[in-house]
């Protein structure tokens, strides 16, 4: 069933498209560009400077940011359109469009110990990748503000494989959105979760709620 008009994301709004399986599994930023009948058009997501390979009938999920809440939808890729100034990806939303309260994405301070491994460094330099230690300065269901030594070999747009200790150890893939140097040989990185598994999402949501209760 197509989404109702009252549940169409705002044109120009920031969105995230998630591929949940396959070689290009991950979460990619995009922007809502157009609506036509029961189809939505987004700026075609990018991966490392190139258009993300997305094929007809591929299943994706969409999270669109709105002022009062977020909209979440499952969708199927219909076609790519390269004729305009902005390359477009047309998708057909499937089922109901869910409204998700922004509160779910609240960021809480923490001091979680983590281990990280740069998948991109290993791809470029086989057998030379190393695990390195770091700490989470704060965390949300969307990502982590991560601190570690400046010597850690990773850069913006790289993917880090993290060992995240919550109620039990979990392993998740994140994408480096930004990296900056701090005093005392420390670097700070903004990491975005890629296709967060439901079991990890539940454990993380429980952790966030406990941290919020401690602040009251």
C-alpha cells in the first residue's frame, strides 16, 4: 500500500536510505526531492564519491527527518534518473509510513570502552589493519562521538568495525562522518551506525534510558 499524502516527507528534508543486506549494506544520507503519484524521489545516494549501485526491486528503508518527528518507511527501488541536474533515485514506499518520536534519537554522555578496526584500511592494506582502543564520549541510536589516539589509521568516510560493550558485547559497523584532532594526542570522530541490528538497537535504547534516568 502506498503512503498517504499526509505522510509524505517534506521536499528538501534530510533523509537516510539504508541497504540492509549485500555488498553495499549500510546507511547513506540523501535528500527528499520530489513526489509523483505513489513514488518518492531522492537525491541519489553516494558512496566514496560515486553513485551508490542500487538496482530495480532492491529493498531499502528510509528515515526522513521532520520537525516534530521522523518518518520511517520500507521501500522498493523503481529506477534511477540521471537526466536532471541532480541524479534522482525513485522508490515506491511499501506498507505504512511510521512516525518516530525524535526523543528516540536523544544523545547521552557516557564513558564506554570500545575497540575499533578500520575496514577500509584493511581493504587498502591487507593484513596490516590493527584493532585500536577508544572511548565513547556520547551515544545515541544514530551514532557515537568517539575518542582515541591520533595515531589510529582511519579517515572521514571510512567504515569502522566496533566492539560495543552494553549489556553484553556487540559488534557493529559505523561510518566516520568527521574526524578532528584534539590536544594531548587525542582525535575525536563522529561515527554513524550502519544498518543497526534490532538486538543491538534494543540494548542501546535500554542503555540510553538508564543514562537519562541517572541525570534526573
